[in-house]
């Protein structure tokens, strides 16, 4: 099934800059997709369009057959389908790793019992079980990216969009993040990774 479709999409800002210009692509369910280009190419714009933070000035965007660029589709509905992690993962500094992930679950309306069950699974998936009681200031860059990805998968969305998940990480840590993204993909989710790092997608063949 085609899960995400961009049909001739342009996003022009008030200052006339175009974030993206007449782009078309289709992403199918279960795919692992890289969006690659230098800084300023439009990768984050694609994510913000998908999350309805930006509105296309031209063209149509479909997620699971529904045209999300229409007004009546709510941001909340989209966020249940697309879990996202931005390059600068912003964590609550006064909360632990576990609490930061729990907050993401609370926001989407999960019940305390549900949160308790899911959090153990997610901490294991992202490899942070032993770090769950640490605060953000006690984490490495790679671990912060893991918390970002944990929050992205917290609501069990069908699509994960990771924007520059390996920025500022050394190559070994980057590789581990890509390996985690592969695990997330294997668990049945479509994974989209925006990156300017050619080594990352070359290494994936
Ligand atoms: P990337 O993520 O590939 O680095 P972006 O999507 O952030 O690229 O940016 C694409 C282009 O759109 C850049 O020229 C950027 O300056 C511009 N842009 C992005 N967001 C805005 C905005 N809110 N207002 C004006 N210009 C923007």
C-alpha cells in the first residue's frame, strides 16, 4: 500500500523561499527510506509538511490514503500515525529518561497501567534499560537520540520519521543508531531518515 504520497508539492514561505519545489514521491508501508541532501535541501520541510506544521502552497499530501493537506484533518490524528524525532532532541531536563518517555505517552492519552507496560518494552528496544533513571544532562549524544526515538515510537505509530538522527555523533555511535532504526523497521514500522551524511546510507547498501 502506498502510505505516504507527495503529489507535486511546493512549500513556499512568506519570504518567498521555497522549502521544497514541485516534489513527487511515494513511500510504501514497511519501507526503510532515506531522504538525502545537503543542509537547506528541504528535508525538515518535508517532515513539517507531514506533521501539518507547514501547509503546502501547491500540491497534495496523502497519508494512508487520506489527503492530510485538507483543513479538516487534525494535527493530533497525524501525530498518532507519524512518530517523529528532530535533530535537536529537546528533553525535559528535570525528568529522567523514563519520565521523559512517559510524558510522551501521557500526552497521547495512554493510561498509567498501559504506560508502565509499554515503557519497559520501549526502553529495551532502544537499549536504555540501564539508563532509565538518569537525567538528560547525564546522557551522551547517542543516548539522547535514543530517547528521542523512544518518544517517537511511544504511541505505536505506523511511521517513524527521524530527522538527522546521527548529526554530531561519531561513526560508531551513528552506526548503532542506524541499527536501532533497522530494528524499529523490522518491528513493522515504516522508517524515514533524513540525513546529509552520505556514509550512513552508503553503509546500508
Ligand atoms: P534541510 O532540513 O534539508 O536542512 P530545510 O527544510 O530546513 O532543509 O530548509 C529548506 C529551505 O527552506 C532552506 O532554504 C530554509 O532556509 C528554508 N526554510 C525552512 N523553514 C523555513 C521557514 N519557516 N521560513 C522561511 N524559510 C524556511
